[in-house]
C-alpha cells in the first residue's frame, strides 16, 4: 500500500489590523469565517460583507448621536405654540385698547350732542326772552305815546277854554248895591260842559291788554302721541298737520321745483345756508352753475338784494335767496332741528307741555314767515 501524502504545512493566521476612524464605526473585532482564509489588503482595510456590516453599525451609531425627528418636531411645536400665545396676548391687548378708545369716542360724541342740545335750548331761550323784552318795550312805548296824545288833547282843550272866556272876570260881577251878596260862587254852565266834553275817557281809550295762551287739547294729544314714539315720518297725525298747515305753505315759492328740493334737503339735513359777503365773486368752473345772483332771488324770481345763498349737500350749484325767503327756510329748519333732537332723545330737561309750547313757538315763527313777517340782520 502506498503511503498517504503528507499534508501541506499551514501558515500561521494573521490578526486583522484595525482601520482608522473615518466617520464610520470600525468593525472590531473582525468576524472570522472558518475555512476561509483571505489575505487582508495592504493597509489593513476590510472589504466585502464585513465592510457592509461595519457601515450599518456606523449608521446606527450616528443615528444614536443625532436628535430624532420627533424631538425636532416637538421642539418646533413648542416654539410655535409659545409664539402663538404671545401673539394672542398682544392681540388681546390691542382689542382692549381699541375698546377703550371706542368708549372714549362714544363718550365724547354723547357729550358733544348734549352740549349741542343745551346750546340750542339756551339760544332758543335767549331769543324768546329777547322777543318778550322787545314786545314789552314796544307795548310800553305804545302806551307812552297814547298818554302823550291824551295829555296833548287836554292841553289843547284847556287853551280853547281860556281863549273863549271873557277877558276881564270883573265884568261878570254885578254892580255894588244892586244885587244881594250870594254865598258861594256861580259857574258858567257852558264852560263846564265844554270842559267835560273835551276830556276823553281814559278807561275806554287805554284798555289793559296782556298776552294769554291756552293749550289746545287736540293739538296737545297729537303731540303727546307722537312724543311717546317719536318718528320723522310725515304720515303721523302730528307731523301731517304741521306739514299741511305750516311747512308746505312756508316753502311755497314761485319756483315750486326748487321749493320741493329745499324741503327734501331739510328733511335729510343736507341743506347749507351761507352768507354771500361783499368780496368779489370767485371764478366759477363750468360745472358749478349759480342760480340767481346778488340782485336776483332764485326762489321768488324778483329783483332783491340777496345776502345769502344755499346749496344741497356736496353739490357745487348755489342759489341766491333774498332775506325774506331765507327767513322762511330757516324757520322750517329750526322746527326740524328741534323735533330731530326730540327724536334722538337729546331734550331731557323739559316736560311734555314745555316741549309742546316750544313746538308751538316754532310753528308761530313759520306762520309769521309765510304771512310775510321776517327779521333781517342789519
């Protein structure tokens, strides 16, 4: 038998040389596979499956070192939440500031309205007192003139009596010794009758007259019903009567269309009345048409000196009006202003009867104006 061939001599195994760290964790210790003896490459680096495993391990180690996606999201969410809370607080502060400013604005507006109403009432009170004083002064002047006329008549009668009497009173005496002495004195009957006839009856010529007023029950009932639910609708009984008896006659001008436009503007509170002044008229654009002129009234069409002019809202058209037409317009405006204050609840210091008499005073001014009486500013 043949002898078995001797086994080839085996080389001692080499230990793997560790790789330098280059961002990925090295695979240490190296994994050996039985029966596979491979020579490591020059420089001591591994390749193949061992390199893949080392890359996976290095990825897992880097993943452990870096923060996770959930942590980043949670931190971003917390930061956004803090910013949202801060923005909500700032918005709440701004809302409180806006509310405070709105309250201040409303309070100032209310105080301005109350001041305007009080000034309007004070102005009406002053005008009414001035009218009463003027009426009393005119009445006293009239009485004084009447007394002067009576005194002048008495003086003239006395002069007539003196001139018609004898020049010497001794001629009327009887001769001495022919007529008995009479106790007392005698009177010329004709002279006495003349003196009695010449003196007028002062009680008949100077009656005592005073201005009186009485509440009309029907008018007062209509006003009270309107005051319970104030409205500017002309269909209610109170305003319907005022429109029919005062407003429409007061604004009935020769130019009826212009009068209707004035009434609409007064109802909407868009009518403007301004003085013309004595300065030269400015150059007017082609779009601005001025009706009438300083010497011609646009409402009556008559040649009158016009000291005021009117316009509607923001319109550029002006209409010159005479003092008489202007007083009729302002009388209607004063009435509407007062009932508008009552409608807005600004008249609080007067009871129903005082308001009623104030309305009657304004209606009387409209009645005077439509009859031709007006007051002109000198």
